[in-house]
């Protein structure tokens, strides 16, 4: 029970990595709130966890809206009394080169992937501080570490998450708040399904030394470690989970 008696909020928790993180956290003793725009899927995850004996609350969340974040954090504290862990997991992916990226898609990507992390962190910090500290885990990407030949806005947004994580870690270490980033390689989720179906699977496999694509649970276990007290001496760090891709 690595998260026994802890309360976590996970954005983008209705499917993919967020849902995997929620299920794993609950198995490790955590009470979980998941936020998402996909209400039907979110309520399914909520019901599934609760039916299995866990404690989960779903809330509607638009990560680009500050009031939506404030309401989500308030709902978390109202239901479970505190907040120990924030996982900024929500994100979007649009595979477009610089010349092909529209202003609309650039703004959407930056708003969800970068501003969403900022707003979630800003909303959570007062409660984490009030609780004596806690852990923030921001989901970046290997695209936040190295350049990418097809996803310019996504790469920029994930690079922003990486350095925002370090600034948060420095600014709030004295509050007992740790902040680390996770950098997945290609993970088989709903977000990557179109890319992989359109012929991207072979390319990604060829660039992954372990010879397989990642699964949502591969990332969830890394997030679990950073969220837990086992990572109590880690802040401002990067956990790369990419099958060896960035080692090439």
C-alpha cells in the first residue's frame, strides 16, 4: 500500500494513462479524484473503481479554464478532506510540422498541454502546502527532451512542461512540495491510435531498442513511484520511460 491514506487528483483520468494511474493508485491505498471532459468515460472509470472497493470521484474538468481547476480542487477537498498528490496527465497530440501547424492547433496544443499544467499546479499548491507538502507529477514526453520530425507544437508544449516542472520544484521545495516530470516514449493509448494506425507503428518500433511500444501501466508505475514517499529525495527530476528511445 504505497499510497496508503493519500488523496490524489489526476487530470485526463477518463481513459489511457490517466485511467491506468487511477486504478493503480487505488490498488495502492489511495483515494482518487479524476477530472476530464469525457464525462461518460470518466463516470465509467469512477464506477468501476468504486465497485471494486476503491474510493474514486469523477469531476468534469476543462484543464484550460482556471475556475474549472479551482472547482475540481475544492471538490477533492470537500470529498476527501485534503490533497496529497497532483498528476497533470491531460494532453493532446497533433502530428504537424512547423509549416503545416495552424494557429488554432498551436494554441490548442499549448493551452491544453502547457497552460493546463500551469493552472492545475497553481490550483493545487495552496492545498498541498496546507497539508504539509505533497507530490506533483507532470506528464511530459520524450518530445520534451529531444526534437521531433512531425509534432512541432506538441514538442514545444512538452518542453515547456519539463522546465515549468523544474521551476515549480525550486520555488516550492521549502513548502515540502516535490515536482517531477515523466517522459514517456510511444505509448499505445487512444491518443496515439490514429498515428499508429496510419503507419507510424513500424517507425516507432524501429526507434525503440526494447522492440515494443509502451503500455499505459508502464507509465503508471513510474508515476506511482514519484507520487509515493519512496521518491522523497526527488524533485525537479525527469523520469524517462521510453524503451530506450532517447538513448539512441
